[in-house]
C-alpha cells in the first residue's frame, strides 16, 4: 500500500477544470493528487487511505495569489486617496518598519493561509519576506525588489549581476516548492537600463519576473511627461518623460514577455496597450481593492481576457488592501466586472496558476498536480454554488487549507 494516502471529502468538490462532483473527494498521495471522484469511488481505489470528512463544506483548489506583499501591518496603514500621497507617507514610515517587518510577514502569511491560499507570488525589497513565506506552508516565490539608488552609482549591468547572484544564493536550502526570484519594482524606481538587464538576466536563468505596471495616474504622467507626484518624490530620477504609456515603455525596454507578471495594469491602459499585452504574452495580476484605495482606475480585465491575456488575482499588501484573503479580493472583482461565480473561482485558482506559469502543478484538482486545496463552509440553497463558495470564503468561511497534501490550517 502506498504511504501517506489521505482522502479529503466534502459535500461538493469543485475541480475547476472539470464539472463539480457531489459527495466528492480528493485522494492525496505523497503530496500529489492521485484521483478526484466520489467518496465511494476513492474509498474503493484506496481502502487504506485515511479519510478526512468535512460535512457542510465544499472543496476548491487552493487560492493562487499572483501579487502580494507580506511585510506590512494593517494597523499603521497610510491613508489612501492618491497614489503619490500614499507612497510619500509609506516612504516616511520605512525607517521604523524594519523593527517589525518579520512579524508583519508572519501574520500576513498566516492570514493568507487561513483564507485558503496555497500559492503566493510575494514581492519585497531584496526578498526580505522569503523566510516567512518559506515557513508558512504555502508554495510560491518571493520576488526580490532592488533599487539601483542603493548601489552607490554602480553600472546597471553590475547592479543586476549583484541582485541575480544574491537571489541565486537565497534559493539554496529552500523548501521544494518555494523559490527566490527578481522583481523590477516599477518604472519610477528602476531605471530603463537596469530594467532591461534584469529582464535579460532573468530570462537567461529561466526565471519569472515580477513588475508593477500602469498602476496609477501619477505613474502614467511620470512615464509620459516626467512630471507630477512621482517626479516630486523621485526628483533625482532622470528617465521620466518617455512620451509614451507605461505599457509601451515597458515593451520598449523589453520587460514584457510570457515570463513576466505585471501587477495592476489599472490606469491609462489603452486599446493599443491591450494589443501590446496580448502580443507579448505578459500576464496580469489584478488587485482591484488596492486600486480602489489608491485612486487608480478600474483595470480593463474583461477586455484583456477577451484578448487572451492571462489574468490572476492579487491582494497586494495590508498598506493598500484590507486583507490578505484572495477569495475576498476575487469577490470584489466578481462584483466589479459582473463575472459569474464559476469565472470568479477560476480566476482565483487556475487562471492565477496560468498567469504564473504553474498550471501544471497547481490551480485545479486534477490527478498529478499537487494536492493544494481549500475547504470552505457551504451556505445553502443558492443558484450559483461557486459564488456561494466565494462569498463564504471571503467572509471567513475557510475551515481548512491543504498544501502539497499537508493540512497547513485546520480550524477544528
Ligand atoms: Zn504591489
């Protein structure tokens, strides 16, 4: 008999890549999904498996958070309103932040786990939140943001080589499903040449690259004209004013590719920009609650999806977003764009995995993938059962989270 077999069973299983299974179950073996079916079928298939029953619940794939920051505390979130105003206050608070970043990262990660998250793409300065993601039980990657101003006037190529070496070192000794990667933070903090070198270097390594792009009105103005709130903050930057949109700028400096995940794409995204996103194959991380809080526009997600752009959901961090609950973020998007529940559940899980290029490993309940799942209290009698599951999970209804076959959270 195979070791470590567990059957997780509930009233309904939503595989997402296949129709819902009433009285459904997932058989996990050695961390992977061995089969999905009815409880009766799976008991026959593996009579020795331990059975964990969750009556009154549904099982969905674990949430995939495609853009998060772990190192912020909810209690000292700066005021929202405008992006540049918020960023200015954030920068003022940075000196005091060091004292509690690790604690904030642990708490944010735990909040995500308790909300059914099993995979996370986290971005933090020099990957400072990597230990906390690695300890959380979630799978994923921490993207090391680097700021060329910290490198004492070094040439862009040296800066990028230094960060790539550092990230390679961080990758040693991590859990099997956790990685360290590189992020080009944004068009207003990383100069074009460093950005271009980073894009080349990461592709050469076979790494994914995380960026923030076309987030705020201030960013659009900075990239186009070199003026506005971000020019006031980053006055020493010499590269604003390219005369184009952030998306076109990112294409010109070769940041956009299928390996790149671009967070936000919220403000100033034109039809031409959507064509660029589609043509370059870049994926999008949609963070609508953060955009709402920071005076950014509504991302044109439905149009992007119609043009074949891969879109996943991201919570951003607790200084711009009310929670680390990816299902709650998704419910906000469902209401914003008029999606049905099935589309919402798919964006929260399988589409997020596609955006991050890990759809063969996670994001749906299929034999061969990792056993990553969320167990959610079901509320009864509605017409759209996936929406019901999202509403429950958004409101604290996750009762258990399983990553790689391990129960990393169990309310009972
Ligand atoms: Zn972000």
